[in-house]
């Protein structure tokens, strides 16, 4: 592989970007693993008492969003821009709803504040760190959607979309674990 | 080949010399506990490995530096050797064997150090910024002749010789660490109540006085957080306990002196006129005390009283506030405070 | 004055403004939600200042990054504007300006890293000199009340952090700051090495992600500034490990420490990702993994550690910040928290981190030894794999820092086993080095002296590891000067000495001039001897029970003479480094021309003119041989043809 060609060859660049993105995600994963470990150490067999319905609802929202995200990517790969835009927009909306559900509602109705013992610390830190990632994801989605409207992507060249999708799925998977850790595992304190 | 023989000889010689030096030089403090024996034995092993591996590498290196250096006017490169899997395997396997064995003796020495003696007596150690306090439980005769347990506090850790003691370590604020070099033992002291109490077992084997020093940085006066440990014969120890546990039926000043002892005042306040962490008590009573706000007060009983129960109310000029423990109001009974004041007044 | 148009200057201005904006913002919010913005109660006042200052500091850091213009392209992209891939510097600018501006050339970034790293070394070292002076004899004299330190610091401490001056607190602060600043310095130095060398060695025209690369450098600047500023925000007296609950009570300076280190960590992570991608995807034609110059392997192993473990120190620091700011109870044992948890999170990074410090250094040693022995590197593959081995095992030993911490007892044995195991791959390196020296044709210019010196020192640091690794002995040694001796040896042997070796070795490549050999040798001997004296003293007092992190020690322990000697030795090291820097600065301007293959090395970067041109290699070269086949007649490593200059390969 000659270094000169590397400088401006989309395929090669794509390869690098993919590798870079996955490395980043692997790295980011450690934060969430760390938080989960903290939860195990501090709460062990217990779990914060939370609104199960709400928890389930936001989880479903996020799962659905991942589905639409995937649709969006596939559509773009087939060069179907309107469908791509539609799906991206839906993903974005679901993401926002998720945020409202967690930060806007759950945080308000939770029977404990951040400063209330271990469960407060665990709950607000886990949801907080994750919510922050969702927020960045939503911003990312908006940018991709916006650039998409301006026709920045094509069936061949849509790395931006792909990156956004990977990131979004990652944030989603993380929540699956956090949902179990916060809502299902152990018995409420 | 000849090179190898020479170097090997040199390595052996240097190993022996270095090893003998390390094992004989006075590198460790006196050995004052049974545990220390085990620890020092393990040190002995380590010295020899250090001696060997250090010699091995360094001698080979120096030899090459001397023998294989480029002579004047010499050209060309060194011998073309890219490596040897056999050698590499050897010097992977051998160290593996060594470290495994090391780990094994490491484990056995650890279990030695932690061996439990059912006869062990218990002492509760309380660490707080920046004082040590030791509590003993002693059986005493109640009115009805029945024996009841009373707790006594002391600022020195008094231990009977040749008797294992279980130190139950409590911290009242941050993490501290119990360390007596002569005992070769160390254990962090954690805050957070029963769940975080850690135990340390030590069996003194040398009479004498040592120092327990806090080994985990715990803030401003970490360096000064120390108390004395005195190892005495069993009989003397029992006598001491009885004497401490008895009601104080001496004069006020004398009792005050004892409380000042046991509650660690004297760790910071000298009665000899020198300044330790706090102002000396010698001649304190009636003197004009400059405060850090510039004003001065006469050290009457009332002033001293507040200084004890609420140290930060008035800060003596040139001394930090918040250094003197704030909780003597709870720890001391009003009577004890009065007696301490009497003691301070007696220091003219 | 052109300086005012550099990114650096713009960044600093932006940071200052943004900091105040941030603070105003925080204050405004408090007013809106009806929280007090000031209080008579000093404790509460401290907290209020903190929750107002911290957002300011964070926004300030972001402000800096915006100010230097690092985000320009990303913003463009976000607004759907096209971004160009031509990162070449604006020819209108004078060359020196590139070093103070956002520049995408890996060599420039490498230098930027290096100089910043030296500055931090200077700060950290100067702090060491100050507290060493205090330690020179028992009793508190040098820092005591009424000293100029009180004159300088008591006001800022009082105003910014409600902290009153005391020599003890100042000592603790300087000691802790020394530790962490030095570590930051190492991390930047590592960045300098891998950024400057990796593309050159593997024949790439630049790093994989130039923008990310310069982001990774620039984030260090606000990071370092904030970190050092903690000295004025009341300092922090927790040591560089910042264990809670103490770190929950420490003054505002604690937060500066946390934020500063966090930013530096961010740099590590992004830098590491860049290195990995570069090495995996940008190697020259015919350069298989096992034909890379050995340093590339070291850089790779280092990057693996950095981009994973670093996240956890970041996390643990964030949790402490949250507990301080919002009272979330992670570590406060009295309210359901667990102080030990922090120690696990912290050491999960900070142990692997110590291998981050040394792996590049050891790579340098393995890289230079063959050149100066005119002999192949003994057991290339084994050396390469030992780096990975160290990195891997290094992940399973962290709790050896916690043998005395009161963690669950059953954790201790496995960690003891793992800890001792690290000796094996490290040993492989040492033995292979000896193998390389054997029957060689050694020459001893300054770089080689530093290499040999570092081997001895690192060995000393290494062999003092096992006594710390076996629990029984560690119970005596933990938190004594023995540990201090141990890690100064490992860090000097594994980083500082190799780093200077690298500076001297590649100096002609970087500047096209030769350094002064005499001064170089003087630098080495002064530093080596001084250092040996310093740390042998540390081991000695440590074994006798001298605790770490104490401003004073009982005179009747009889440590005074040793400490005095150690202090003197410390100053010797300090001066030697000054000499070294003088040498570098002077030779860079007046040194003799050194254009060609100075060390007559085989590796590619020496086959092109010095200083290396923009984008390194005019034509991509092809690897046709082994990197270290010195002594094999007629063999060459790289085929530069059609080369613009330089003879093909080494003879
Ligand atoms: C800079 C890097 C660095 C390196 C490379 C090392 C290497 C090692 N370290 Fe060190 N260490 C630190 C930096 C480093 N350390 C720091 C900064 C601290 C203090 C943190 C703090 O509290 O502030 C510390 C503290 C520390 C402790 C905790 C001490 C305490 O606080 O109680 C321990 C305990 O096990 C330890 C062990 C080891 C071991 C076993 C190695 C091994 O990797 C050493 C391996 C090398 C050799 C053994 C020599 C060469 C090998 C051979 C010649 C082969 C044959 C040898 C044998 C079979 C023995 N280190
Ligand atoms: C790379 C890491 C590094 C380096 C190089 C050093 C260098 C030195 N260190 Fe240390 N040190 C640590 C890392 C390091 N240290 C760490 C991590 C701790 C633990 C902190 C803690 O316990 O929390 C520690 C702690 C520590 C202690 C224990 C403090 C205590 O526990 O109370 C001591 C005591 O002697 C000490 C001494 C020294 C001395 C004398 C030097 C000398 O070698 C310094 C010599 C000076 C220099 C090498 C700099 C010279 C540079 C210039 C002159 C450049 C100036 C020009 C420009 C501005 C560009 N250090
Ligand atoms: Cu208590 Cu240090
Ligand atoms: Cu370690």
C-alpha cells in the first residue's frame, strides 16, 4: 500500500475511520463497565426503587429508535434519500423522547435525590452518563440529518451516516445493560 | 566460550559479595514481633535474588562494555547473531519457575504473619486527624461484687510481651494507616463504622517503647500523627490496666493530668514550655494569650474551658485553627474538663 | 509582534474569557433557582465558590480549544460545509509560528508535545527541589511561616479557597503536585516520541487522523495550566492518588487536579487511537508487523493500554468531582459509599499507566542498542511480544497497591501471583539486551551512554518490585521511601533516561545539526551518579521505616545525614538537566551541520535529508529486508529507490 495513494483514496480512508470509530467505542465502553462495577459494589443485591412502567417505556423507545436507525442506514446504502431522512428523523425524535422520559420524568419522580445514599449516587450517575451519550447521539443525528438534506451522502459515500448509526446502536446496547442493572436486577431497597 | 566462563565466575563472585552485604548490613529496624521474624526471613530470600539478577545483568553488560567495545581504527560490524529461541525459552521458563516458587513462599509467609492465636487480647484503636486513641476493655468489680467491663482510653498503646493482640482499627474521619516499623506490619484504618473495621494481629517479642506512625497521608498534620507503643511484661500490663480502670480518686490536678494523658492532649501540648502542635500549657493560666484576630485575652478558667470544648472559638495567634479536635465536649465529662483545667492551672 | 496571532495566544485569551463567562453563568443559574451566591459560614462559602468556579474552569478549557481553532473543520462539517484535506502549513507564516499554532504535521506536533513535556518536567523538578530542601534536615524550616512562600501563597489561598497557609499543607501540595506533574510530563513525552517517530519509522506521510492528533496535543495545554494552577487554589494534600474521603475534604485545588488530569487523560486516549490506526493501516510497502522497527511495537503496546485503562481514572475522578459538587455518596463510607471502590478504579488505570511510562522507553533502548552495537537486536520477536506481554499482564496486577488497604482479603493472593509474573516478560527484554551487547562492536556516544545507564537504573527499579509484590514484605514497605525509590528507578530507567537518549539520538534528524558531545557526556554522568545516590538513599531510609509524604521526621531516627545527601544529589540531577537543555538549545542554533546518516543506521528516517521534509518521504519506499541485520554483508532494510537523496540502506 503506497503512502501517497493513501492520502486521497476514499476506500482506504473509510477503512481507517471504521477502525478508529470501533476503537473509540471499545474505549468508551470501559466507562460504562466501570459504572456498572460501581453499581455492583455499592448496591450489590439491591436496586433503587423506580417506576417500572416508565423504565420499560423508555427502553422500548430506545430499542425502536435503533430499529429506525438501522433502516435509515440501509436506505442510504440503497441511495433512497427521502426514506433515509424520514427514518433518521424518527430515530432522532425517539431519542429526544427517551431523554425526556429519563431526565424530564424519571429524575423528577424518583423518591430519592442524587445526594441520598448509594442508590442516589448510582442511579443518577449511571443514567446521567448514559443520557449525556444519548444527547451527543441526538446532536450527531441532527447533523447527519441536516447534511443529508443538503445531499452530503450518496449510496457509495455515507460514512457519516454509518458512524452515527454505529454510535447510536452502541448507546442503545449500553442502555440494555443499564436497564437490567437499575430496574430488573436484585430486589428494591 | 572463554568469555562465558570468565563472566560466569564474575557473576558468581559479585552475587555472593552483594548478597552478603545485603543480608548483613543493618537495613531493617529492630525485630520486635513474631511476625517480623517471618517477614525478615522473606526479605532474606529477596536479597539473594536481587543480588543474583542485578549481578547477572550488570556484570554481563560491563563485561561487554569493556571487552566488546570498538577498538581504535577498527571498522566493520559486530557478530551477526539474530537470536536463539532455545536461550529465549530458557530465560522465560526459569524466571517463571522462580516467580511461582516466590509466590508460594509469599503465600505461606502471609499465612504465618496472619496466624491467629485464640488467647489473643483485643484493643480498639481509634484514629482521627491527627491523633491515635486506644481503648481497652477491663473487667472490674461492680458494687454487687459482680464483674463488669469498663472501657479505658489511653494515648499510648501498652502491650503485654509475648502475647498476641488483635488491634481493631476504627477511623473517625479519613483513611489512616497503622504502622510500627519494628513490628513490620501495616494496615490502613478505614472510616465508616463496624463494616469497615479492619483487624491487625501482632505478637510483640521485645520489651521497649516504639512509635506507631500514621502511614497513609491524611491531611495537614499526617507527618505528626504518632503515638508511643510500649511493650511490657504481662504482670506490669495487668497492673497498668487495673490502675487505669480504677476510679480516679486522687486530687483534681492529678486526675486532670491522667485525662490529659489518656485523651491525647499531651500529644500536642507540652507541659515543659516547648511548643509541639499546640501552645504549651506551662504558665498558660493567667497569661495574656494573643489571638489571631490581633486581640489578647487573659487565660482564665473560663477561657481555657472554651478553648477545650470549642477550640475554634478563639484561635491562638500563630497556630492553625481546626487542628485541635473539636469533639472533646462529647468525649470528656464536665468533671474531667474541670480537673484538666485544675491541672493546667497547676502548671506555673 | 506575530506571537499575538498564534493559536496559542488566541487560545489563552479565549480560555480566560470563557472561564469568567462560565462562572457568571453558574452564578446566574444559582440566582435564578434561588440558591445563595455567598454565605457568612466559611464552610458553606467554600462550597459555593467551588460550584461557581468549577463550571468556569471547564468552560474555560473548552474555550481554549475553540480559541486555538481546533474545531474549525468539525464545525464546518457540522454545518454541512466542505472541508479540505490539505493540511499543509500556510507558507506565508514564518516557520517558528507553526509551533505555536494548530499544525497538522506529525513532526511539528511531536515537537510541541516534547517541549511541553520538558516544561512540565521543569516545573515538577523545581517543586521537587523545593520540598527536597525542606526535607534536607529534620524540623520545619524552609517552608515555615514567614517564609516567602507564605508571602506569595497565603493571600490567594485565603481568597480563592478559604485555606490558610501552613508549611505542612504547602509541603503536601508540592509533593502531590510534583508527582502528578511529572506523570503528566511523562504522558506528553510518550506522545512526543510516538507522534514524531511512528510515521517516520513505518514510512507513513503523517498520522492517520491529523485533526484528532493536534486536538490530542492542544487539550494538554489547558489541562496542564489548570493542573498547575491548583497550587494557587489552596493546593491539595492527598498525594497524586487523591484517595477519598480525604480528597472530598481537600481545598479547591483538588478540583483543579482532577480536571487537569482528566484533560491530559483525554489526550492520551485520542492520541492512542491515532497511533493504533496509523500502525495498522499506514505501514510502508512490504513492512509486515514483524519488520517494523521495534519502537513501533512498543508504541502499539502503549497505545493499547492508554486507550482502554485511561477511561477508568477519568471515571474515578469524575465521581470524586460529583461527590464534591453534588454530594453524591460514592465514597463516603458513613453514607453507604465505599472508599475502597475508588482505589480499585484508580489503580485499574494507574498500574497499567506505569507500563505506559516505560514501554516507549524500553522501545527506545531496543531501538538504539543494535545501532551502537552494530549487531542485530537479539530475539526481535521475543522483544516485540514481551511488550505486549507486559501490557497484558499489567492489567491484572493493580491491587498490589492495595495490599494494606483492607480490601477483601481473598483478592490479595491472586494479585500477588500476577504481580510477580510481570517479572518474566520484563526479564526477556533485559536478557535480550544483554544478548545484543554480547560480541558486539560497541561505541559510546551520548545516546548510548543514556541507554546503558537506563538499563542499570531500570533493573534496580525492577528487582525492587518483587519485594513489594510479596504481601508479607509489602506490609512493611508500603508507603515508605522504599516504594518511592522503586518507582523513581523504574520511571527514570524506563522513561527519563531513554527519553534523553532519544533526544540526543534524533537531535540531528530534528534540527539537522549535531549536539555538543562533551556537554552531553557531562549531562549523563552528573545525572546518573546523582540519581543513583538519590535513590539508594531512598531505599535505605525506606527500609528503616521512613514514611512517604511527610514534611518532617524525628531527628532521633538518624535520617538527617542521608536526607541531606539525597537533597544534594537531587540538585545535581537538576543542574545536569539544565546543562542538557542548554546543550540542546545552543546546538540547535550553532551546532555543526549534520545532514546525512549520522549514526549510519539502517532505519528509513536516516535515509532522507535532515530535518525530515514535510510528508517525510518524497516517494514511498519498499521494505526488502530485516530492520536490524547489522553485520550481514550486503543486506538492506528499505529500498528508497527512486530515492531523492541518501544512499540506499546501510552498508
Ligand atoms: C514506572 C513504572 C513502574 C514499573 C515498570 C514498575 C514495575 C513493577 N512494580 Fe511498581 N510502582 C510504580 C511504578 C512502576 N513499577 C509506582 C509509580 C508505584 C507507586 C505508586 C504510588 O503509591 O505512588 C509503584 C508501586 C509498586 C507496588 C506497590 C507498593 C506499595 O505501595 O505498597 C508494587 C507492589 O507489588 C509494585 C510492584 C512492581 C513490580 C513487581 C514491577 C515489575 O514490573 C518489575 C519487573 C522487573 C524486574 C523483576 C527486573 C528485571 C527482570 C529480570 C532480571 C528477570 C528475573 C527476575 C526475577 C525472577 C525476580 N510497584
Ligand atoms: C517522572 C517522574 C518523576 C521524576 C522525574 C521525579 C524526580 C524527582 N523526584 Fe519524585 N516523585 C514522583 C515522580 C517523579 N519524581 C512521583 C509520582 C512521586 C509520588 C508523589 C506522591 O507521593 O503522591 C514522587 C515523589 C517524590 C518524593 C517523595 C515525596 C514524599 O513522599 O514525601 C521525593 C522525595 O525525595 C521525590 C524526589 C524527586 C527528586 C529529587 C527528583 C529529581 O530527579 C528532580 C530533578 C529535576 C528534574 C529532573 C527537572 C529538571 C528540569 C529542568 C531544570 C528544566 C527546567 C527548564 C525548563 C522549564 C524547560 N519525588
Ligand atoms: Cu493519619 Cu496519616
Ligand atoms: Cu503497580
